[in-house]
C-alpha cells in the first residue's frame, strides 16, 4: 500500500462535500482509505491517528486542503479524481457561473439577501457568523464544534441587531416554507415551532403533517441554547417573534434536556401566552398537565399530536390516540413471543438523531426496570463507559461529536451505523435493535436501501445460526421528501424490519417485544 498526498493551497470546500468525495474514493476496491480535510492541527492529528499523515500533509496550513489516498496502485489518478469531484460539485452549485468567495462579496453581489447558512469547520464558523451579522443578515449556523463563549457573544450581537442567530449546531430550520439544513417537505400551516433540537424539529414537523396540520415557521436555536450558560437567548427571542407572527396560531416548543433554572424561566415566560403553546422539554421535570393555553407533553410524538389537534380546534386526548395506534401492533408482538433465547434480554438503540435518542430514553426510563446507558444520557450516572461498546440496555447517538469529527454525520453516511449494527447483532444478549431513519433534504439520498440491505444480510446470517433479533425502525419524513416516506417504509419492511409510525412508538414496541410472559 502506498500513501500519497496532495495539498491545495488556500482552497476551502464545505465539510460535507469533502466527506462525500472521500466516501466515493473509498468505494474503489483498490483504495484502502482516503481523506479530504482542511490543514488544521486538529485534522492533522486525525490523519496521524488513521495512519495517513505524510510529510506533505504535515506542512499544510489551516487554509489549505489536504487530499490523501492510501491504495495499492494509481494513487495519482485517485488524487486527480478527488479534485475532479470537488470541481464538479462547485460547478453544479454555481450552474457554470463564478461563485462569490467570501460572505462580504456575496452580499455585494446580491444586496437583497437577508439570511445566510453557514456550514464551515467549527474553528472558522464564528468569524463567518460575525461577518454575516455585521452585514445585517439572519444566520443559520449549521456548523458544530463552535466554542461556547463564541456562541454567547454571537447571540448577544444578533439581539443587538434584532437578528436571529440559529445555532451553532442548528441542523434544521423552516423559514417561510423553505427548509434549511436537514429539513423535510412539510405543509404550510398555523403551527410555529421553536426547537433547541434539530431532529426534534424534523420529527415534530413531519408528525404534524401526518395528522393533517401544517407549519408556519420552524426556528432551530442550537442544542445549547437552553443551557445555563446561554440562558435561552435565542429561544426566547424566537418565541417573541412567533407570538407577533399573524400566520402562527399555535406554538410548539421543543428541547433536549434543558437547565432547570432556564426551564423555570421559560415556563414563567409562556404562562401568559395569548396563543396556545405546547411544551416538550425531553427529560425535564414538568407538571403532567398545563393550564389555560399551556400544554405539557413528555415526548415529541405527544407534542406533535397535541399541536395538530389544537390547530384543528380540538381538545386532544393524546393518551387515547396513542393507545389506539399501539393496539395495531398487538398481533406482531404475539408473533415474536418465544423467539428470543433466555439470554437475549437487551434493547440496543442506534440513532442518527440526537433528539430521537433522548426521546427513546424518556420512554424506556418509565417502561424498563433497569438502567438505560447512553453516550448522551438523560442523567450523568447513565453514561456509557465506552461509546463504542454497548452495555445492558443502550441508546447510542452516533451523531455526537465524538463520532462525527473527521467523518460524515450518520444522516449523510450509513457506514458507521452499519458497522455498529453488525457489532450489536453479534452480541448474544441483544434481542432488539432500534434504528431511526431520517430522510429529507440534505440527508442520505437512499438511507432505507442501505440500512435495509444490512438488516436483510444480518437476518439471513442469524437464521443460519438459529437466532432471532427484531430490527425495529421508524422513518422521519414525508411523502414529498426526495426519498419518499412510503417508499422508504416499504424498503425496510421488505428487508424484514418492523416499521413504526413514530420514533416513540418504535421505542415502546422495542420494550413490548422483550417483555417475558
């Protein structure tokens, strides 16, 4: 094997484009590994850990692009191919026209711009966001790995200028019907969403559509916004904006586990809301029922169903609705009784969506007698000792930064999840593997096909060993998404997976399957 490197001076490409190009190179049988990465010190360390750091790569500067290929032969040809892939990407984006090279030049070319999406390496993202805000534009800061102090400073600057700074790590937004980041094709309607959780916004917005309602705006704030340090700076601002929006009649507020003091301040803020408001703070200690215009919900599913019912002018009986949907799975549960060996007793969740991982833990906390371990736990005591190895009942968020530094997010690339699927299936104590499949704009073009094929092959291998594992899935998306909701569901079903109507239903079913009777 030879390792060849090419350094392109002062060339920057979006991290997603680099990761997808590297993935395409690795699909060649002769290529053992490939990396396309900016020449920062952190990235050089990653190359070194992977055995790909050459003398040329070591000399690269932070603004330089490093292309490294490890292969048997024709390394120079693969380096050329990598450059061609990136050139084609830029040409396709620009439709043959020259693209602005900086934020400032983009604003000069089109002075009517009022919103920018920033997706650059975290070490550069804050600088670009300041440029955008200084130019009077709202910003969706898609990038993660941004310093906490930078986030706080940027949000304070945005507030001074009466602008929205969504992020960092804001994976999803729906502004005036346009999806940004990872977003779904949802119907317009009267429900405004504020979410400190990207896949939480996706799950709730798509479930709202399945219930026949629609979304006016979806504002993502970044997952740290309701932390003690940030204090809800952008979350509260977004609430005020939707309160003043005539198109928004119902508010749905969503977050991963928030800080307790910020939660109290949030509830105090919305108690006097003139608009009906549905609150879903996963893992927070909330009253069971609200009062007046305030409705408390425990899960994303409950939040979506409640908001959709209110949008239709109904008082929701969510417990009855969910029970009716779950009754449709009773026959399937009976089919699985007795299939597991006595030592098969654990549920393993492998999530691409961090909020969906939290939602599953909320549900399992009530339904399971034993602890649920996670790399993103509801409580610190439930932290996995090793994120690469499950213990007991486990819920693993494969979109956490520990898994995404230097590699594509699992909503873009299924390789890591397929590897982990094989690992969990090989564990003799695994009974159920739970997977979320998130589709939409920006996501993998056909995740159900890849994951379905992996499930099919694993099931064939298990049958030969007289073993059974239940693969339980749900698809977050709509029929209008590029991948197609029903098409994805059918692909998974044909592969032998159980497909549920929501992530919450999938979490409940996973427990029902392992209950001993």
